[in-house]
C-alpha cells in the first residue's frame, strides 16, 4: 500500500519536473511493485491461511490497527491493484484529451496522478484493514482525492457534483462509524486472536446504522441519489474506479461487520434486505433503459449491480456470500471496461449520447468486441467470471429461500429471475444502440486509429475476465471455506 502512496506524493512534489509519461510510468511502476508484494501473501491466503502484516499497533479505546489478508481480502486487494494499474495507463491518453477539452494551458499531470494514487491506495487499505475505524480512515483517504478529481477534471457542473458526492458518501461513512461506536468493539480481525464475530448479538439499532451508512456508500436504491451525478460527470478514468471498485467496498464491509458482528439479527431481517436487493436490481435496471447518455447509463447500471452484491449478502450463507465477493470482481472488470469504452467514444467521436451512435461495429470492431466482454461480465454470460458469480448467487438464494416454503420460494425466485434477466436486456439493448443498426450522426467520423492507447488496457481487463472464468476454483474454493468457518 505504501508504494502507490509514495508514488503519489512524488508526483505532487515534482509535478513540473516530471513529464506526463514520467508520472504515468511512476504510477504504473508503483502498482507493479504493489502487485508483486501482494501476490506471495495472496497465494498463502488462497491456501486457506491468514497473512498478517507485522506492523500493527494497539490503539487505546479503538482496538488493534492491523492489516491482514485472507482468501476474501486477497481477491479484492488484487482486483483493486490490477484495475488501478490498468486505469493508470488508460489515464495518460484520456487525460491528454481531457486537458485539451478544458483548454488547460498548464496540464496538471502531477496533481492528477497524486490524487489518483491517494484515492486508489485508500481503497486497497480499506480491504486490508482488520479494524472498523481503520477501514473508515482509509475510506476518508479515498473521499477527498476522488472528490477533488471530480471538481478539477469532471464534466458539467463539476463543483456541485463533487459537493453532492462528498456530502452523501461522508454521511454514509459517519453512520457506519456511529453504528460501530454503539457496539463498542471495532476489530473484526485481531492478530494472534483471529476473527471477531457475534459481538453485536441482538442489537438492531447499531446494525441499522451500519447497513444504512454502507448502503449509501454502495448506492442501494433510495440511497443512490449521489451516484448518477458523480459517476456520469467524473473524468472517465475516475468513473472507471468509482463505479466498480469504491462502491463495492460497502458490500465488503457489510460482510465483515454486518454479518460478522450481528449474525442473529441479520438472519431475522434477511427477507427485508433481500427485498431491498431485488428492488435495487430492478430500479437501477429500469433506469438504465431510460438513459440517452452513455456514462449515465453505466452509472445506473452500477446501482443495479450493487443489488447483486446485496442479494448474496442478504441470504447470508456461504454460497451467497462467495457469489457477492465474486461479483465484486466481475463487476470491477466489466464496468472498468465499459466506462473505458465511454472514454473511447468521447475521445474518438466527441460524443457520449446514444442518439449519436449506431452502426459502429464495422468502424470500431475492437471497441465493439471489448464492450461485448464488458456487458457479458455484468450479465453473467460465459466465458466470463460473471457466469460463476451469478451461479453462486443463485445457489445461495435457493438454499435460503427454500426455508420459506414452496409458495414463497416461487414468488421470490420469479422476482430474482426477472431482476437478473433485466440486466441481460439492458446490456444488449445498449450494445445494439451503440454498435449495431443504422449509422448515427457520429458514425461517419468513427475510427480507432487515435484511440488504440485507450483500448489496450481494456483488452487486458477483458482477457482477465475470461481467464478467471477458467480458474474460478482458485478463487471460490478457499473463499467458500472461509465463509463456512467464519460467516456461515
């Protein structure tokens, strides 16, 4: 985690003495170091062990500030590091275009990459944290840089949008912290002792505050107001991080603290959480169908996708929980691809309106191919990891719903199937409107010649989504074991 932070500070301190390519190379090198250091620990964690950072401290009244990797955290940490690396590469050609759009006389590459690194390093720290207060501090580390990235480099009324994003997500984090305070115990993993679970048994109010606070961070239906503004108007590389990586951390924390601390209360309200999850999937999906702006379309898709994670958490059995964490990875890869494609359209065609597109398949075949992979990851189609995340979610749902009897099971199954089918419908309608059919006003000038630098990182993300489809057992097996032992 220190590598990207040091790199970001160096970019800020030497903003003018390092060229744009130098800042990008420094950022990429830091993430390569981070990945290289994560892999040995992740390998051990995926064998069923827990890896503890030797640097930890007891903080009086707050617990133990420690970093750890288990089979759950290892998968998410590697996802954050890999996507952050590839979007850093994507940022160079895209932000060059954005600076030209803004008519920026002085291109602030150092500031951009400094904020980028602090934002992404904060997400990595949140996944590694073994203490709720430390998790909160890392979330705050993500908040200020990401809000500044929107304000400095975003689109539209970016100052207002940055303020909306800052207020909503900060309030969510504070509600989470307040819920922890009412419990009075903040550690969910303690070096030398292990996992901490069941400490909030029978207490509804702290759990309600935690779920609502994390629901704001995850943009679940009713608490999602900030997301379409922030994700649509952020600079596109930042959208590719906000949407798939940051908001999913709310679901990750619900597993560690919500299910972990309050297993009995969580089971009692699981039907309410399930209804909220399906409502989020349907609400976000129907709003996708109404959008004519590509980035806003993908933003509402993120609302729907967070419903998938919440569904797996609501049923609170190992299969559902594993499906939720696998969906974090599938969504991270798929949505980073799709927001990246939105950037290709903006840089290559000068538009993000669906009505300007159409018939792009013949003129932008590589863009179309990588877009298709992105939509397949979201829709759960083979050969992508999204298929497996949905399989585990469906199996987890079925195991849970059968406890309500055959009549209720059928009703809940129909609702779940409808929500999942809606994702496939909106995904392929969007693909059709962008790449098939008759040519739109911008099609004639379409070409991939000047956007190849943007496409290369997206192709790697797509290949990774296919590779994980083939190697899902490496991820799912150890994670299921952890879920059974700790959160089952």
